[in-house]
């Protein structure tokens, strides 16, 4: 059985209409909080089709967007990802009143606070927590879903060892990020350090290490996880729709890679994948995960 997708929302009516027509493939829309409530993550990968990350200018406009999501019969969760900021009771109740089904959370304190207030709210462990080798031993009792860090995109055998929590597990298949990426600073705005593509995005330099999972290969992961998350709130609406479409339909990723990376790098990635067995390609990080190579 095909798994559902968490999908990005960029405050576009066109995108919402697309999601309404495809809601059988969608678990949640993930939405940033209102700009005055909390900061939220951003991508480091620059592309020629990158959008503007539009945010509503007033709270009234913001609330109207959330109301439209509810009217469309779709569920949404709020991105509360700052690892250094615990969510308040007032914020939880505010977003719940607006129809939020839950939150994507950057720290355990926030997860506990939410569940203590309303156990029915969905709590999702954010990628910023970098859950990798520690997944085997960490207590996820306050989380309904756990977004695993990039190495698991290339570590199916390690993923199988998490069978006891497979329904909680979420993977982000359309990331181009290096599975051993040392950089996190770009996830939050930082005026002291500018983004450098060469040092901050090794996937662009070495495509063999990218965490990208091709849409046609999702069947390899389906029985070991609870669902997927499509990243890319910062992309243009047409690109988000295109990415979602090929993942919903599980069709070839060649054109997607061309759009995201350029034809030269896309060709290198595909040639690398074709040079080995599919099982080996998606297991390149399993031994590192299982041997606690990753300190998180």
C-alpha cells in the first residue's frame, strides 16, 4: 500500500487547489507559523527556480489561508522547529483554534508541552533534531511521527532495525542533501555566516552521496516506514506541483533531477546509481548508522 505524503504549503491558491484534487495522497500540509510567532527553517540549496518564500503580511491574511485549508478538507501542521524555543500554551491553543492538527517540533520540551495540553494533537519530530544512530535507543513517547535524518535515505538495512516504530517513521525522499552534511547553520537565518554552496552543500559537489530517493524506488521503503515528507516550501508553485505529482504517481525522476541540479549533475547521479545494484545503492550508509558512526 502506497504511503501518504506531508507536503509544503506556500500560501498559493493554485497549490491549495492542486492539493484538494490530490488529497488521497496527502496526510498533512506543513505550514510555517505566523512571522511574529517563531522563526522557521529555510533551505540552503539555491536553484534557478527558487521562489520567494512568501509570508502573509498580516495575521488576518495568515488566518484566512489556514481557514481555506480547513475548508478544502485538508489537514495542516505548524512548523515549530527552533530547537532553542519551547512552544507556549497560548501558541498551542491559538493554532489549535485555527484548525491545526498538530506541530512539527524542534525539541523534546515542546513535544511534552503539546501532549500534556492535548494528547490528540499530532507531534512530529523535526529534521532539525537530526535523528540517526540514536533512533534505536531514544524515547519517542511524545511523538506521533519522527522524521529521520538523511543517512536513512541510503540505509534500508538500518531502517529495518526500527521495525518496532515503523509507523512513526517519515523520510524526506526529494532532498538532494549530502547524507553526511556537516552544516546545519543554513536551516535558520544567520547574519554572521553567509551561505557558501561549495562548503555548505556537498551534495552539489559529490552527487554520489546525495540522499535523493527516486519516486520509482519508493516501493523499497514503503513496508519499513509510516510515510514521506516532500520538502521545498521555497520553490515556485509550479515546481512544487511537479515534484508532488511525480512522487504521487511514482514516475521517473530524470526530468526532476534535471530541473533541480542541471543536466550534467543529474546525469552523474543517474550513472552512479546504475553502476551498482539497487539494494547496494540504497544501503551505502547502513553500516555507519548501525555502528553509531553518527553522534546523533
